[in-house]
């Protein structure tokens, strides 16, 4: 049980780190980024495949503003706060009941 809680905490940490990468990629698009810069290439390589899937399902451009990063951040927050926290609550509740 404790091993599963640690795995869920690690997944939550990874999702939090990815959320910061999404924010950095969104902010970098507000300026004219150099496409040859390795940081810009990394940010786009990590985020654009997920953004593309969101854009394919939902039209995300409203007046020149792309809401794909916002949708993805909201999905990550939902997964962290509802799914992972719920699973951890169930696992910890079961662990407390066993003791």
C-alpha cells in the first residue's frame, strides 16, 4: 500500500513538473522565440504533441489566443486533485483500517 502511495506521489510530482513546462512553453510563445534555441526546441517537442491532440478534438483558438495550454493545465489539476488524491485517500484509508 505504501509503495502505491509513493508511486502516486511521484506521478503527481511529474504532472506538476510538466505543468511548469507547459507554462514556460506558453510564455515563450508571447515573444519571438528562436526556433534553433535548444530550450525552445525542447519545450515545443515536449508540449506540441499533446497540444496537437487537444487542438484536433477541440477548436482552441479564440481571437488569436490558444487555450490548449489552459485546457491541459486544468486537466492536470483535475488528475492531481481528484484522481490521484482520491486514490491516495482510498489507499491510506485501507492502510489505516488494516492497522
